[in-house]
C-alpha cells in the first residue's frame, strides 16, 4: 500500500481534524477523514484476504473484494453506512473435500437519524440459500446496552453438502432448512422468538449402511435463554423421536433430551441387520455425555465375523521412548447406565454356528473405566458344525456379574446323539480363558467320547483317516489334557509321538507326529500352524554317541549330534 496524495493533520480544543487520507494498492483504494467527532470512511475493492491474519490458523479462507461508504457523527447520532462484497467466497479445508460458500450478494445498510436507527442485512449464496435481517431502535447511534430493539431474521437453504464434509460418516445429506426469528428486548439483553426447521431431510449413514428418511428437526426459541429441540426420523419401517432442551447454566450449555422409538433400523449391512426400540435419556454438559434408560433389540440378523486382533503386549514389557510424552487434550467422556434387552428374533450365524440369542444386560460405564455388565445372554436353538458334524447346543449362556463386556463367564454344552450314546463338549470359565472338557452318557474314556462326537463311533472302530481328524481335534480344541488325549489316539494308530512343540525364538506352535521305522531310524512329520509348508525330519543313530538329523521343508538342513551322558 502507498499514500496517493499529501494530507494534513491538526488538533485543537474542539478535537482532531484529518483531511482526506487515501492509500492505494493496485485497484484497491481506501480513504478516510476525521473532523472532531465526525468522520468518513470509504473502501473500494478492498481485498478480503487482508483480514486473514486476524482469522488465524483455523483453516478458513475468505476471498473477494469489499466496498464501503460510511459517514458518522457521534455528536448528532448520525450514521449512513453501506457495505457490500463482490465475488466473495468462504472456504474451509483443502482439496476436493473443502467446504465452499460462493456468495452472490452480501450487503449491509445502516442508518441513524433523530427519529431512530435501522439496519438491513442481505446475504445470498450462488447455489441457493439466503439470510435477511432487519433491525430498528428508537435510539440514535451509538446506543448502549439498554437501547430497545426489535427486528426479524429469516433464512433458508437447501444446500446441506457441508454436513458430509464436517462429518465423514454422513453421505448425501438433503432437505430444506428454513428459519424465522423475531428479536425484541434491549441490545444488551435481546429476547428471541422463532424456530429453525429442517424438513424432508435425508442422510446415508455409512458405518451402519442405512438411509434415514424423512428427517424432521426443529429448534425453537421462546424468548428466554433456553432452546427447545424436537424431531423425528424414519429408517426402514420404524421411527425414532427426539425431545429436549438446550439450556444455559452459567457460562456453559447443557443439553437434556429423550430418545424414543420403535423398530428403527439401526444397521443394514451385508453381515448385520439390526432393529432397535430405544427409550433413552441423554445429557451433555462440559464434555461429558450421560446415557440412561433402556435399549430393546426386537430383531436382528447377524453374520458372525472374525474381528482383527493385534498381538497383546506382555505385562512385563516396558516401553522406553526418547521423545518426551505429548500432552493430549481430554476428549468427550461417557457415563452409561443402560439396560439392553433382546427379543425372540435375534439370529446369529457364521463360523459353523447358527442360533438365536435372548437375554437382558444392565451395562454400566464410568469415565475412564471399562464398561461392565450384569445379566445373562442365552443361546436358543443353537447348532454348531465342526469337523463335518452338526452339534446341538443343549445349553448356552454368557453370564455377566460386574464383568467386562468382552470377558463374561461362559457355560456351554454341545452334544451329539448316536443311538443310545450322548457325547458332548462342555465349555466353562471365562470367555478369554475357557476350560473345555468332554463328557458322555454313559460315561466312557475321553478318547471314545471325542470319537463319538466327531465320527459317530468308538475309537477302536475309527479308520486311520478318522484317527488323524481325532488327534488334530484333541490338540486344536484346547481340551484339558489335550496332549495326553492326542497321544492316546495316536497310539491307537501306531503313532508313537504326538505332541505340540514351540519354537524358542518365534514362539510358533507345531504339531509333531513321530514313529520308529527301525531301531536306528526315527521319522517325524511336523505341521507348523503358522506356515503353509510342513516339514519332515529323519533321525538316524550312527553309533553310541553319534546321531544324524536331516530336515526338509521350506528350508532343508542336516545336523550331526554328539551326545555325552552324565
């Protein structure tokens, strides 16, 4: 910027006098003059980017040109001002996902005479959306906080794309927003009446795979400091409703609301279709969200899927970081006291399991603590298919007694009936550390019970291929005494060695099957659970102290051992 012409400045007892002072920068020009308590300001094509330093690092960018013509006299209360913007735009973010508002019209006109003051604001967006506001006061400019005011604010828009840019889980938002507010009271304590209404709203919730439509939300002001919130939304054949109040308590805002509904489709994913009937109370204040009430799930169809799990850190591992820990600002905290109930149509299927789930859980969560539950879930009409056989779940319960949600007690029995024999598997203990045992009626050896369970006949009638199935099952099912049971089964089929060994370095588990081919020659077949290639080991006794061992697989090698006995 540069000064376009000389000017003069003087001061006496009547005040300061500044002759017209103008600055120019390219096509932009600003001029001002002062005479006592009166003054003029004129802006022509003033770049709005010049105010960027005052916005700070907020991600908001403002463009366009500003024109202004302002004359004021504080002594007489005179004001005549007109401010407008040309090619104005407001943008937030970067790249294709930025939020952009291109402004078609932006104009403010303010006047003050002896009979009072008035102001008119007009703002229109290029692709729909407008704000119009009119204010009057019987006082002249400048007026204090006790000056009476009255006015009206109207706004409307059908552009809601900005919602999906601010909330990434929402896609394709739509609807019409309209607002009408009347303003009265004083400048320091205005009273606002009116409402802001969203009608024919719609949105696709990406994580849940549901389209919510129609949506109706209304925010009403009734002249006080509180705002009344109400609304309803439809998903599937069900709906939910919202009623609440936003109130000011001191310097903070508090939201209190109730959410109720019936048969609302909360998830429509290929592997989970869930309907809910909520009766919840919600409170939000100072970063704390409190949820209480009951959430009923009348029906659901869920395909069980394995969740990805990382390797848990050993409790004796100490992490040392060279960099100093960074302070993390506390986020939203949650306090929950919700009773979750299941209807008779909760169906689960996957990984060989099919059945229904019913029960009731009282879920409690305090800020900074793990959510716990009280209650029980029962498995009804349960079936489980394993090793080519379908087992009936005669009893299945998950028991919660102040238990973490992810680790309840388990009580499960799965059986198979073969003529007059009932063979089954019983799972007890905690879900993360279960105890598994075999049982039968009438009582028999566990190896026979497992044989009846998986192949439908006692062990002495099983074929060699069925024997392989049985000792693999004995090891992989995590049965108590599984190694001993596998050795029993292996011995029945001429396998001298059946055990699980772990690599001392990688901790990888392997199933080792071994047998003697001659007094000097021993053969092992090693199944490494974590690898696609299995191994064969041959151990040959050369003499009293010398042994030759060879191994083939993904890598091959030969070792010569000399043994000294003490």
